[in-house]
C-alpha cells in the first residue's frame, strides 16, 4: 500500500457555522426537508421508489402549471437542467435566438454553440428586459429558427422578463420556446402552458428551499416530438431525455442512470411544503417581504438595478452607493452576523449586491435581521440614518401589505 | 390561478419501507452519512465550504492513490462522471479504443460517439476479461489513438479487469487511459498513479456507501494538458472541467455552477468513515464477506458468471439454476424479507442475479440474512439442501478467513 495513507490528516467532524442564507442561492432549507434527506435509502427500481417518482412528477406539473407528461427532476443542479433543455432540442446547424441581458443568457448561448447550434444573441444592457420586438425582428430575418431561449428571472441582475408575448411570437413562427425559471419557479408566477413554453427548467436551491442537486425540467408534447424525431443523437448521453423518459414515464421503467434517491426525498418534501402553503400565498409572501426589504434599504440610499415593473420579487439587485466597500461589508456580514448575501457577477462585480429572499429565506424576521445588521455595520460610515430607521420603514411596509392582503 | 391546484392530492409523509440493499447499488448508507445529509447548508462560496472542498479533494486523492491536482466530485451520478471523463478528453474525429464486455463498456462507446469521437469497440463475451493483446492489436493498427477506455469492475457482469498491463500499453503508445472504477473504488484495489491511469471515475452509491448524487473523478497532469489544449470546446458546458477546475482548484475559486452542498457533506462523511476503517482493512472485509456468500450460495447449486480470478469481491454475478424463477424469487425477497438484490441487464436479463456486498452492505450479518432468506424461500422448491446448510458453509468461510486475516 502506498505511503499516502499515512500522510493524510484525519478529517474532523463536520461542523459548519450556522448561516442565514440571503444570497442568490442556496436558500435556507426547511427542517422537514433536511429531515427527509436523512431517510434511509431504497433502490431506484424499488416499487415504492417508482411511486415517489410519480408523486414528484405530478407535483412538478402542478408547480409548473402544465399537463406535460415529460416533467421530471434532472440529476444535477440548475445548469444541468439548462443543458438538458438545450442539448435535447438543438441539433447541429439549428438556429436559436437567445436573449442575453445577464450571465445566464450568455450561458444558454454557449450551450447552444457547444452542441453544434448557431446562437443568435439578442444583446440588451444588463438590468433591462428584452423587448419582444427585438425577438420578432430576428424571427423574421433568420428563418428557420429552431428555438427562442429566454431567462425569466435573471439571477445575475434581478431582472424579470415578461414572457407572454414572446411565447405568442414563438407560436406564430413555429419556434420552440425555452425558458429559464431558475429564480422564479415557486416564488413568482410561472405558467408553462398558458405562456406557450416548450421547455422550462428551474433549480431546487432557490425558491423551492431544497438543497441543490436535482433540477426540475418540463417539455411540451411539441418539444417531445422534436426529441423523438431528431436526425442526430443528443450530444449528451447523461441528459438524453429520450432515454431518461423511459425510466420516468415508460411502462417498463427501464434503468438509465441511478437516480439521486436522497435528493428525490428532499425534493418531494419541498414540494409537499409548497403545496401546504399554496402557490398563490407563497407568491404573495415573496412580494410582501421583498417590498419591506426595499423600503428598508431605501433609507440607506441604496438603489436598484432594474426599474420597478421589472424587479424580481425573489432576488434584489442593489446598486452600491460610493461609500460602501463591497467586500468589506459582505465579509463583516458573514463573519460578524453569519449572514450571506451575494456579490455581482461578471461586469457587475464590486458594483452590486444580490439579496435573495427565496423560499424559506423569504421571511419577515430575515428581512429585519439583515436590515438591523446593515444598520449596525453602516453606522460606522457617514451619511447613514440613525439606528432603527430602516427597520421602521420595513415595518410600515409590512403593515401596508397586510392591509393590502 | 389554474384549477390544477385544487385537483392535486396532498402528498402523505415520506415513509419508505426499510430495505436491506444488496443489489448493484445504491448500497446501505452509514447512519453518520445520513446524519451529515441533514446538516443545515452554507453557501457554495462560503470560506468554510471552500475548506470542505479542499478536504474532499485531498481525501479523494488518497482514495484514488494519486497526486493528481484535478480530483473532484462531479455534480451528478456515476454516469455523469463517465461522461465528464470522455467529453473532456475526446474531440471530434478522435479514435478511442473501448473494451466492451458488458453494459458499461457499451455506454462509454456511445458517449465517445455522441461527442464526435470514433469508438473502436473491442468486443469480448460478457463475463470474460479483455486480454491486453486485443487492445495492443488495435493500438498498432488504428494510429493515432487518442485514448483507451476500460471498465475495471463491470457492474453488469461482476467481472474484474486487470489494468496494469493495459496501462503500460497506453504509455508505450501515448494513448490516454480512461478507467471506470464505479464498482471497485473503496472496495477493491484501485491504483491510479501506479497503473498509469489518466482519467478515473467512480460513484458514491457503491463501495463508498454514500447516496448517489455526486461522483468522484480524477485526471492526470497529462490529461489536464489535453483538456487545456483542446482545439474545440467541450460539448458539455456543465461537465467542462477546464471551467470546473477554476472553482475547485483555482486561486479565484470562480463560480461555475452551484455545488450540491448536502451531497458534499455526505461524501465528506463517507470519506471520513473510509479513512477510519483504513483502505486495506476495507478491501479485506469485502473479500471475506463475498467469499462467505459464495460458499453459502454454492450449497444451493448456484454458479457464477466470471471465473475465479476475475470475480469482483464487491458484486457477485450469479447464474440462475433452471429451478429458480428470477422475478418470483426477487419479488419474494423484497416483499417478504425487505431484501433487494439486482436482476440481469441487457442480454443477461432473467439469467443472472447481481448481489452487491459493497461498503455498508458488505457485513457478515447481511450475508447471513440473505442466505437465511434464500433458504426459507427456496425450501419450497425441490433439490435444495436442508435449512441451515448454506449458513453453515458461510460460517466456515468466515472462520477460515479470520484465520487467514
């Protein structure tokens, strides 16, 4: 045996610090979901597991507001579901219009190109939504267009993209409509069927409050027909949904790859929690809490990247006033208050914060905890209001929204 | 809101039956690993998580017996790591020799072709190992060969493939050596550096006794040079290890995709348990328990697919005597005794059982539990020995191997 064995330091017991997760994800996980994760495993072909798979699929259809048969969790994180949506539908030479107004639009375009498609990027300044006219123009000039790929809720900028009219344009031009709902599903309205979406994916660690590791994905019957009638094999075997669907939906339940059992347990429990709360109540909760956070943050002089109708109610992109030292404050939040918020990605690095109030992270007490920590930290700087001011504004906002509710 | 919300039946509490998992995986999970899974999450860029990542990487290097820098868990199950090994190294037009003597060799060949490579299949009857001469012949006639891909422990047939001389051949012919160690790592000897392996992957749910969901992968410095100097982009963005390594090994720890935090916790705890036991002791335990199982099964008249030096000590492929009704007995094992064993895949369906004694599933009491259940079930059939006979043989085997130990 090699001597490496002796030189390894024994690992200490796992004992991470307790954190309040208010970044772009992972969000806080409900104790019942954590408990579900520790359930002893059964096999991925056990008749009882097949029932669990059916339950997950039925619940995901409810959550996506769809009747799509091919609705399942991909065995990877959100980016794996993004890749699955694209590699299953895009064949070499296919033209795909991709809306790019943040990191995740760019990522979609890269995936289109890696599997042999041609990405037609519609570039928009970060923080602005994409006007449907820009998509329509490309649909008219670039025939044939296989698909239009759009991010519903840009995690890098906190921007909401209205989808209804783009879905109608896709229908008119017979293009498939691919939508990234990573930061919206289970926190904001997502209507797969009504909005004519052909492929929609999300992630578990955002508004679903489940650990990352599986990722919901749904394909319309039209998308499934494209998958079944491909001229070339899907470039990915692992994500090939024509094979995966035989395991999830086929009468034979043919083994494809070993499903991540414990993550399926967690996902099922998080879906149960969403059902118990009700989707409409959950969406209102996300609105109410982000409004209170916005009211509080305004008292410090913070502004926000997207304009109001395009602000997500799940993730807030805060532009930093000049007196804020990004890294210093975020480090102090983490070390002194055990609160995680996110920094900017790409060209927004150092210029914005991304504060997520998603799923279990979207709670009144978390809003107040973050504001009070910021008050204490920023009171060291000039030009900040007296202690309690942001809390007062947040509480007034809660009062108003309760009346509204 | 749609009326689907009302029509959904509430999910009952998660309450799967207790199972003894003695199939080809998932294996039993140690209670400490289940407990680790329920640990509250920290962020994937939290300084404490970066330490956990380093600990996992260092432990995986120890387990793979390698000094490879690029050693990490892929965010998917074993097949995702297989795909990562292949799509990172194989470019369009590359020739790859693939040993095919079971389902997983075929899967590798399919992945080579899907990312644009040419798979040169060396086909061998299922249950037989691949003679190095067959590989050498192809290395000589098919120049240039980018890589040779071999399964170390075929999960579909229980066959062990000696690797040392194939590794030397690859070195001589400057071909990369890709090895599937899904059913051997942490249960049998795997020597990545000594055997000149350039890419080796495994799965967590076999001999590591961790739930499925992440998958260990290591690349040699030579393989990394190939990845860095590719002429074309990797067809997969999600599995592109030139990007993933910036997160796992780069000084900037650049975000790629959100790591599956809870699965990382589980993997870390399973690595701790392996270290506490010691790799050599663990390998001996697997040998001792499978020998006892073999001794017991022989008393029923069972035979085994691979001949003795090529039998895995982690997974046993049992050829069924004519008096056994495959489905009927496996169903009774599951329903009456809560024991899962595996059936045959592909051309072996209905003809073999696959009994896994891997990680926590490889314990004396599980061997005895399975044999006693089989005795009770098969006593209904003719030509089986009196009750207790197989147990007696297993106990004698344990006695002998304890002396040996």
